[in-house]
C-alpha cells in the first residue's frame, strides 16, 4: 500500500489492540527534527489534520477497548453469580 493510499484508507470497523499499539508507536514526537518534508502553510495544515485524525482514532480505540474490557469484567462477575440462588436454595433443604 503506497503512502497516498494509506492516508485515504478508512480505518477498520473492529477496534483492535494491534491497531492501537501501531498508532501509538507511530505518533509523531513533539520535538523538532531535521528531515526532508515540504514546507509551507498547506503542508502544515495537512500534517496537523493527519495528526488530529490519528489522535481521534487513538482516543476512539482506547474508549472502545475500555468499554469491552468493562463489559467483559462485569459479565464475568455476574456469570459467577448466575444460578447461585438456586444452588443455595437446594442446599438449604
């Protein structure tokens, strides 16, 4: 996939830890670096919008994965209690 195609690609519908890790690792460092990039107001606007899109996706992935983990932990806890009243009632006779 070329660089232009990767910018145009839509993110997958499924939130994964691998994508979160990849986006977090490729997050640009907030220090000035010497490299060959185009200058000018348009290049700055494009870079800022790409950075904003990445930050939004990272936030969405974290929220999604946190929600899934919370639901999993809640369902696991309630799963242990399911049918517990029946079992306790049966033993009390």
